[in-house]
C-alpha cells in the first residue's frame, strides 16, 4: 500500500489520487525550435530514481500537490504544495542511482530524407 | 459484481502506434498499440523486421516514426477501435 501525506487531508492511500505527470514542466517562451516544442508537448523524463511529480487528490480535497517518489521502490520521499519551495530530500537511505540524462535532441527528418 | 480486472496499455499521445528508430543507435521501438495491437501483430512484425534488417522504414510505417511528435504530423486515432483511449 502506497501512502501519500496530502498537505490538507493527511495520510491517504494512493488510490485517492490521480497521477498528474512530471512536475516542473515549463512551456518554452519566445521563438522555439520544433525539437524544443515537441519535447515540451510530448516528452517527459522517466528516471530510475527520484522523480518530482504532480498528483491530484481526486477522492479527497481535489487539490493538486507535488510528490517526490522513487520510481523503483515507490517510496514517497517528500510532499509539498504548489508555490512552496521544493523541500530538501534526504536520499542517503536510498540506493544511489544515476541522475536522469538530458533527453537527446531529436533530429527532425524531412520528407525528402524519409523517402 | 462477480469479477473485475484491470490492465495497463501503452498509448501514445495521438493513440497511434510508434514503429521507429530512436535517437539511441541500435535501439528500435514498436509500441503504443494500446488496445488495438493483437490483430496487427503479424503485419507490424513484418514491417518492423524490415526496419531492423535494413535500417530503413518501409513506406507503410514511415508516418509512425517517433519523429512525428516533433514534426507535428500526428495520426489522430482516438476514435478508432471503438474503445476508450
């Protein structure tokens, strides 16, 4: 059973929440390349380790919150509200994992190259 | 209720499969079939094998490249297969 400590409701089972994807995704501003725009729309990090995520307390207070979860152990390491600073996460007790690599920039293939 | 079950399917943002090279050399993917892949497996295996053997996608699957999420040429199949995607 995975538990999330909702900042408003307290400790609840994860089935009360809906996963809201990667936290901290920022829409690029100004002129952007197709690669950067495609990355923003469709590509997300999938680290083997601690991931910052958005969760929606669907069957509770229906607020959005942020969670730091270890994707291998499902351990919830931190929970914080929007507008709050990301708390210091103590990962000493978790097995060290490599940092998520930056996504390789996709090369745009033109129609001429594909045919 | 006598029984219930649930599963997980992989669905791309446009609900169409991805049959493609990847930015990683030697890594190819054939996925994102959602709930509609079983009947397509013989055909997709055939064209995927062509891709692996030659390094070039046959014309039939070129639109299903991973690149479509960068170029914007999505294949919107959200209404296909009469299932909720």
